[in-house]
C-alpha cells in the first residue's frame, strides 16, 4: 500500500497536551484491562467474540453505508458488493471461526485435531483450511485452500502447537498498537482480533484518517472487547500515531501500509532515516510486525483456451487489478505471459476490453491520480483506458524495472512477456517474479486444467519455488485474505533492513503455528461451463468479480449466513449468485 499510512512517525516531540492525555488514558486503561483479559476463561473469551460476531451482523448495513460514503459509491452501485464481501462478511467469518477455535480449546480439543493434512514438495506438510465444513463445500464449490507449513514441521507437531497464545491464556503479552489500513475496512478490526487472540495482547487500534468515519460502527461492534478493557480505538494524525508507537506502555506495533511508511516508523523519515537504516540503528526498538503489499504478478501459462475461457479469465485479471479501484495491497499489477503463446493477442485484447468495461468509480484514495500520471510519465506509450485506467504493454526488453519495483496502488496494469514456452516458460516466470518483483505478498497463476495435468508433479514443484505468502491457482490471492482460517502475510524471512511485504502473519483463525504460505485453488471456468468440461465445481461467477451484477445482494446474504449458518438461507444465496 501507499504512503498514506505515513501519519505514524516513530517518535513525536509534541506539546499537544490533549493528545498526550488521550493516548495516556487509553494505554493506562489497556494496562488495567490486560489484567481483566488475562483472568478470563476460554469460555468467557469465546462468548465475547460471539457477541462481536453478532453485533457485526446487526450493524453490517451501517458498516457498508459508512464505507461506501468514504469511497464515493452510490447506494445502488453493484460495487457496494465489494464493501459487503471485504467488510462485514470477512470480519464476521473471522470472528465466527475464532469463536469455534476457542470453543475447541475450551473443550480440550486442538484446533487441528480433525484437520485434513497432506504433503507438498520440499518436505512440507499441508493443512486444509478451505473448505472448512460442509457449507464451504457448497458455497465455494471448486475452491480450496491449504496452509503449507515450513519444511520439517509434521502433522503431529502442527496439532500440538496449534492454539498459539491461547494455549496459555493467563499469560498475557502487554499492550499492542495496531495501525489500521485505509483501504479495506475489515483489515483494522481483523488485525485487532489477531493481536488479541493469537498473541494475547490487548490492543490500541489507531484508525487511518481515511477510515475515521468508521469509528461509530467499529465502536459498536467491538463494544464487548472495549467494555472489558481489551481494546481502545484512537483517531487522529501524526501527533497521535507518533506519540502512541513510541509510548513506554506499548510493547508491540503492527501496521498495514507500505515499506516507505514502515521505514519511516522504524528508522525515521528523510535522509536521517535512510542513514539510520543503513547503519542498522532503528529509532523504534520495540518489535513490529507488518503487512506491506508490493507488486503482485499474475502468471498466465500458455495453453489452448476457448473464446469463453479467454473472456472469463480477462475479467478475472481485471478484477484482480480493479477491485476496490485498484487500492489493494494484493492487486495484480503485472501480467507475465509467453510472447510465443498463440493466443497472446486475443487474450490481451480481451484484457483491454475488460478493463475498459468494468464499472467506473472515483479515485477516492489520496494520491491516486498522481501515481497514475507517474506511470504514464515512465511509460509514455501506455494505453489510457476509460475510468482513468492505464495498460502498459509492448514494453521494450529492459524497460520493466520501474513497473516491477513501484507499487502504484492505482488502476495501472502492466504486461511483461518472456520468450519461452511450455514448462520452460513457467520456470522462467517463477524465477522472474522471485528475483525482479518487489514484494512477496501474493502471486496468481492462471492455467488451463490440461496444462496443469501435463506438468504432473512439476507443477506443484514450481509452485513451491514461488517465494510468496499467498499463491492462487485459477483464483485470486484475495481469497486467502477472505478465508478466515487461511494465513495472510508476506513470505517468511524479511527483516527490518529489507522488509519487502512485511514481517509476520494475521488472520489464521485456526491459530496454526509454523505456517509458510497459503495456496488457494479455484475452477478455471464458472458453472455451468465447468461441469460441461468435467471440472466438478458448481460455483458461478464469483461475487468479488468487478462485473458481478448481484454482488451487493449476495454479499449481504453471505454476511447474514456467516453470522448464523442455516440450510434455510442457502437457496436465496444460490439464486442471487447465479444471477450475478
């Protein structure tokens, strides 16, 4: 993401006594609340989280209305579906799954006791996290997700260690600060929940100034946690963020933003900050975790696609770029494809059409227009499309560096071509995205089922070589964000000196220890074409597609379902989804 979260410098020499008093009071209350939180049983915690879940459903319409106002969306816009899916639906699913996990631990049952385990290349054990029950099998037919554990961690170890800090709930870990994101409205409350449950830290949530209008609804849905002193919500700009993260009562910081923002928090801004970074001398000495985005690629494997396949996957790519206006940390910014693919021209023409035809919206995220213009300035031959969108194709060899190292966080999509075919293309594409792209948050792979079958075991071996925290095969990595039981974060191993897409993970509602990445898979075609072609999936066009006509209705119905699943609610969901 962009510099907009930069209103959180690492220290503050601030004479504003009102700001200091407000932060001091919140942190003192959290210190007292930590004792209360530590005294609560797993059963009491579960009931608190269940109340948060129920309040989220109760105030979901208010949530969506506030988010739509921030983003300038009309109440009748089909894009309202994005706010339902990435807002109250995502958070309701997160609270519901964490409540189930706490319930398992409460009964002396490990969260992974009944999990389905498998293996992946490189001595890795996998844990199936989607589908997570029969309702997932029906509502997300054909989609799956597995958490790949770090090499050497076996199933028995994973079962024994799952539960993280809730294995010893009485041992709390102080006060954590969460610096909220400004783009997706569920990020801040989901990160708050993860700090509280996975790390057993009470939380001072500092909202991004863009999302300040969400304060009333967040206060309502988090009320059970606020009442016991486990959460406090703060608003304001640099003066609040700076004083907060440097406060003596704060033990840990978690942020969502860009690497630029991260470095400003850790080392300080400007030349002095750069010098501190070079010297390995951070101003912020307390631990910090982060989710920082990057330049996400979509690798398109050459194969023989029908015209319908090309249109659908072009809409898929357009969604990966344009969802939420392009203001997503895992928005696909670059298509990587074979220059020798016989259907290259047809596919790129379909992508241009899909980008141009997607519903238009105002660029609500600050600095968007400037970032678009900087892309055009770097690539004067870029194609300007309706709605302020830009497509950068026909690059000369060697001209791609700026595209691959600048997260535009705007509706800019580039195309990089490699002069290879078949399995060699996939291998070279893996090498390219690993070595030349900034960031390791998410990568997408689109491939015809026959192409995947032709690679045999080599396909998963190449997936294993991708150094990304989320990998999506015929899906978008945002599904890993949306799936509560999946892990979300950069590939492990980054440091303060080279933070890339961040340090640590969030979500992970099964409280899995030792995760390396999440791999999601989806059907190459929507139903009914999937069934005609013997892909056993009944899912129609996903509700997160930008051109889904009933996404708002489907998102609203799914939110209610996530809060209280019922067989009786399924027919209305299926009917809405099929009309999309």
